[in-house]
C-alpha cells in the first residue's frame, strides 16, 4: 500500500495474508497439490490430502463436520445454491420464502428471480437499528413457508442479527434457515454445533484469503437438502460438481485457521479503532451513525451527515479508500437501499460513508481519517452558506 493511501474498505475485500499467498502458490507447481484431487494416482492423492486438510481447518473454525462443507466460488454462489437449491427441493411442500430488504444483492436478487418463477416472498422490515423483530418473523411464518434467509452481519452497517433466536423459531416450525455469514465467519464466534442454522454461506476474501473460493455449510440432518444448480462430474456428492481448485481451497483453509487463532485479538483491535473513529466523528454537527451501536460488528462503522452530497464527500476524502456502501453497488449513483430500509432519507443515505477496518489498520491512520473527514466536511459546507461545520 502506498504511503499516501489509507485502506479502510475491508468489508469489500481484504488483502491476502502473506502466509496464505505462500501456501496457495505452493500448490500450483509440480512440488505441490496442483493435480486433480479426483485422480487416484500419487499426485492426485496428494492434492486430495490438501483439500481434506483445508476442509478440516474451515470446519474447525465454524465447529461443524467436514462432510457438511461444500466448496464454491464464493459467498454469492453459496447463497444461490442454498436458496434456489432448497426452494426447488421443497417446493412440493410450499413456495413461501422469507427474508429482509437489507440483505446483500446475492440474496435479494436471487429471491426476486424465484418470485418470477412462482414463489412468494415476504420481506420483513428491520427496526430503526437494522435488526429483525423476532415477533415479526413469528407472525410471517406460515404452513407453506420453506426457507428463511437472514444474514449474520450486514455488509453495509455491520448490524448483527440474533441468529440463535431466528434459527430456534425456524427449527420449531420445520423451516430451513439459511444465513449469509460472509461478513461474520472468522470475525465473530459462529459455532454451528450449537446454532440452529441449516445452511451458511462464506467466502475467503473477507478473512485475508483469495477471491474466487467460498463454501456452503449444509447441515447433515433430515430435510436439509438442496437440488444442484450445476451438472457435471460426481464431485462433492454431485451437489456442486467441477474440478476442485486445490490452491484456492488450501488458501481458504489456512486463512480460516489463522482467523480462528486471532479471533479475539482481531476483534479487540477493530473495536478499539471503531471507538476511536466514532469519538472523533460524533462531535461533528449533523453526523449520524447508521445501524445499531450495541448490536454491530465493530469492524464496520457507517455514518451519514446532513447537508453534504455523498459523491463530493467521497472525492474530498481521497486518499482514503472508503466506500459509500456495498462494493457491489458502488458504481450506481443511487442511495443505499439498506439505509433507506432503516428509514434514512435519500439525502442521508447518499451521504453515507462506510469505514471498515482490518488487521493492518493503525490508530495513527484513524486519527488522520478523523482530521480528513472534518476538513472535507468543513470545506464542502463553506460552499453551502449557512451550514454549520
């Protein structure tokens, strides 16, 4: 990273840990596990052992059985496989699905596609803090409800949902519960031996692994089945066929192991940074925090400000690498649909900046961010007479 740049967009993606990059590259050559792990020769068996080790490492992080993990290309594919696969598998029982409008596009767009195929979707609105009211979910569940999909940590606001309570209610009603856990796995405790979760999507590039590799947890229990979206060989029980990308899987496995070893330290680090940044920004006139302060992952801080145009603010903040919301929507000059669901006006939603921190973020960088944000707001308000800085 150049000395004049400060990267605060870890929720979009993280840099690959050098140790992870090293093991990934090592599997690409003749001395590593480059071979097809389905091959029965010596080099194929070596590759298979690499995959098995990585699978155990990821399973250890989330406390599940290795046989409950399916390798995918990332959380978006995992979300598609879980939602479409479960909906098709259970549609003979009913075609009602439940989610929230604050979910990632890899969930909301999948559900809207199913809606066009005859499924009925109930969208539960969050409270002002971005949390799901459990009573609303209880009221929405019906005899024909087959799937509830609610994310663990919101990618724009960091708001944490009560996965345990949601899952318990779904389990009582024999409804499958899917969790988009891309922003939570490796950052917060996520114990699938105790949580009533049927399916969970995750990805490596949110925890210092490479892009292009993810996983779907699918509980090994009666009634938790998905129809495949892809067809080909017999890999992964034919649920997700295709030659396994051994280097990427090895990298995800090591990234998962490192995340588990550093879970508490990483959390304490971003928590301190979050408090420092909010203390410095909260005294600026018109600054508002988006999402619950009590129930949020501290690696994300999303703030709006009154009387400031968002794109102008983003440009004025350079060389800070931050975002106005989800990276998947950053090219669209539209106010965040997540923040509008929380009741923010279009103006406040458009002025939002998402700061997200990681292992390499320093206190000195946070202090620079505070200074830069204050300076940018002051200059932009000078261009709009009558607005207090």
